[in-house]
């Protein structure tokens, strides 16, 4: 095994992963995930947790600027909240993300 997954979970680590997932599912290269793209991405994010989030609800909840899609920051917040449901303490990281503006 390599050194990919160290013990310290930081916001930048989460952002790296969420940006990778976003880029993978951003089929039209817009830099944000539309509803159908969010559906596919969420399946990957939630795969390990065996959970399911209705995509329409997730979009509504995390689309903070009402653009109809999730940009990097919005998607990162979604990922953080998925982790939170999985039992990870993400409060500090969410505050850090919000502070970035
Ligand atoms: Ca948006």
C-alpha cells in the first residue's frame, strides 16, 4: 500500500478528492455538476457507505447560489456532509470552507 491515505483528514485533502470526483463526472467540462452528473457522482461518494441521497434534494440543499448545478465548493460541502452522516467530525472543515468565501 502507498502513502495515499494518512491519518490526518484535512479540508484540503477532502477538497482534492471532491475535486477529482467532480472533474470525473463533469462530462461537459463546465466546472460544475448538473443534476444528472450529481446523481452519478453521488453514487461513487455514497458507494462505500451504502447510503442513498435523493439527488434533487441534495442539489436544492447545496446549490447555494441557485445556479442549478454544484460548483467545486458546493460539491465539497455535499461530500463533507456525506462524511458527517458516516460519523466523521467535519464541523471544523465546514467552517474552514465557509470562511474561504
Ligand atoms: Ca451552484
